């Protein structure tokens, strides 16, 4: 299932409290910890209605890569 890139960017910005997150910016390069990853996965699942597992975030580290799932 392909997820809309704009939705991923919006959710990521909301969780990380960062405006203008780039679509090729790695979640971990933004200085965020793995503990936020749990929150991100839960919120994405709730808002998108699509379960994204933790492995997807380690294998697809940017919003653009996640949107191609």
C-alpha cells in the first residue's frame, strides 16, 4: 500500500515538532531517539489506518522511502 508522502511529512513534523521536514531527511539524522519511533509508529497507524511496523523505519529511513511501501 502506497502512503501519501505529504501525510507522512505532516505526521513526522507533528511528532518531532519540526517544521519543514524534508522528504529525504532520515528520522535518525534529525537527532531523534528510538523511543520516539514507538510513538511515531502508533500515531501513523492511527492517522493513516495502515500498520507500519518498526522494521519499516529501519529499512526505509526517510519519508520518501516510507511513502513507497
